[in-house]
């Protein structure tokens, strides 16, 4: 079973680079989805229940210090980077 990864980043070039340059399957992972702002990221976390989240701490429309921490707790995420 592959670990599910979501990437939440407001820079689309960074998102594309992370998705395309990392060989996720060789790491035992798959990209379950991406989001370009915190609000979409919160919804993505709740809908995919990822094992790993790659994100900025501060994002437009939502950041980790506030709503994010509640979403991560409810989604029972294993790792946040």
C-alpha cells in the first residue's frame, strides 16, 4: 500500500516541480492531490485523508496556526512537512 501525499502550496511552479521531479512510487508514496490555497487544502485533506502533507505554514485563505491544526487533527494525518 502506498502512502498518500497531498501538496498544498500557493506557488504553482513549486507544486508542478514537486509532483513531476520526485519519483513518488520509489518512495512508497502517491500524490493524492494538490491545492493552491489553504481553503482548498483543508477540503483536500478532509476528502483524501492523506498520510503525509507537504505545505507552507502560511497560506492564502488558511494557515497551519489556525484552521489547519483542527483539520489535521480531525483527519488523523501522520506527518505534516
